[in-house]
């Protein structure tokens, strides 16, 4: 007799496989975001995956199209990264002429014509680009090569330099979409360079195409110039009454963040705290963050605060960026309507209308019909 096979175990198995597949997809997306940043900001890169500057240079197609010198130490140009906020970064280009000129690219004629800046972008991250500025001005002369993943900002020399005495000094800023979870920050937008420090691969070329130094520009020491606001939430297993002192709780959260991230004192400030029934919400600011510390707070707060939340019985801990919209201006007060002042009508007899009126003087008494009339009232009820 054939064995009967019920349909429900098969359906349960298919449902289980679908759930596993969905988790793998979500995990792959998260792994891509995290692993990309690990390559940029993690511990020391192993020698077997560390790559030299020769590999970095090969990522820029301009080097193969024109005969330019890509060696960074042949050029007096120095590049430094600054971070105005978590979703933007700037490259400051300056010239430091050596005492003894050894290479062609150290000649002032080559140094003073910075015309192009190229960035090696992580695959799939160009959609996070929001805007570009050169020397503080909005810039639209940029292109992106899908094959090489190189963002090229062109025609920089067409803009007069801010300092005519130092024509090579330029500032190029890139603004990213702050709501892009995968590529909305410097640490994930720049492609890994497999060097000793987290860095962006940047090439700067002159107007003639003779010099195109390629640099690994480190941002390990570039702290965010502005603070970052976060919203922290969670649920107390013992209810809000389990917290005896809100001030002590705020200080405990700030201390745990500082210990977990190795931050100096004063970098974490809790601004507000509310709790209803068992749900708590707190707003705090973080300043002086470096590398991927802003992303760690947003993505790993449950792990960073675990020693404290375990003692508090706080579960479902989550931190997210807190963007506050500017308040609307107060409405203008209603305009008060003033009553219309109407001149009194004077009844004149026919004989008076035909006579010539006398001209009053400073010593003349007021006319009887004005002297007996009360002063006008404004805004009466």
C-alpha cells in the first residue's frame, strides 16, 4: 500500500526555505555595507591583501590615455580631507614647493593649473551623490565612468582661484544623500584602497595633462566638524518606574558610549529623555566623531550599550539619526484696521457760500463748529 504524504510538511518546508532565502538577501545587503567599511576602517590590513600605489594608479583610466606622471612624490601638491558633517567631505589642495626642484611636475607652471580631480568610488555608490562644489561654488562639470567607477570633476582651472598668489590652492567638496544607508557617508562612498589607513584614492591633473599625481588621502584623523544628533529608543521590562533618576540614566548612557567607542569625555551629551509606560526615547548629540564612528552608533548601539542595558532590563535598543526640521516662522499678527476719519460736514447758508472766507491766523480762535466737537475716537467698541 503506497505511503500517504501529507501536503502540509511540504508547504512548511517551502516556507522555511523562502524565509532562509529572504534572510540571506537581507544579510548580504548588510554584509556588503559593513564589509565595505571594514576594508576602509577596520584593523590593520593583512599583508596578503594590502596593495601598493601601483595598483591604486591602475584604477584611473586617464593614466592610460595620456602620458602624465602619476607619482605623488613627484608633485608638490598636498591633499587633505575635512568633514563638515556626516554626509559631506572636502578635499583641500595646496602647493608646497620644495627647496630643490627635481621633477618636471614641481615647476610652478605645472603646479598652478589644477584642472581635474578624480575620485575612485565604491561600486554602486554614485547614486548617493547629491552635489559638488569648487571653492564654495556649485559645480556641474563632473562625469562618472561606470566601467572604472571614477568620478571626474573637470574644468577647475576655468574658475579664478581664491588666492591669485597660490593658484594651485583649491577646495573641492562632495555632498552625499544623508538618507542613503549604504553609501551616504565618506567611509562607504570611497572605494577601499587596501592601504595602511582608511583613505580615498584621488587623482589631481593639470590643464596640460603632464602631471596627474595619484594619492591615498587618509581620513583617519578627520573629525566631523559638526555634531550628529541621534534618537535612542528601547523598552524597559520593568516599566518606566524602574528608573529612579533620569539624570543618572543619561550619564550612564553617555559613559557607556564613550567607553565602547574610546571617546574623550564630553563628546556624548544627552539632551532629552522621556518614558511612557515602558517605552523610552532619548535625544543625544555626538561631537568629534572620526572615521566610521557615526555609523557605528547608528548601526551597533544595541551591542555598544549591552553591558548597561542588561543591568537596566532595557530591550529593543535602537539608535537612528535624528534630523530636526527648522521651526516655521510665527504667523504675522493680524493687521489692525483703523477707522476712517471723516471730516464733519458744515452746513452753510446761501449768503455764507457766496461770501469770501476769511483766512485764519495763529491768534484767531477756532471756529465754533470745531470748538464744540469732541476729539475723534480710534478703535472704539
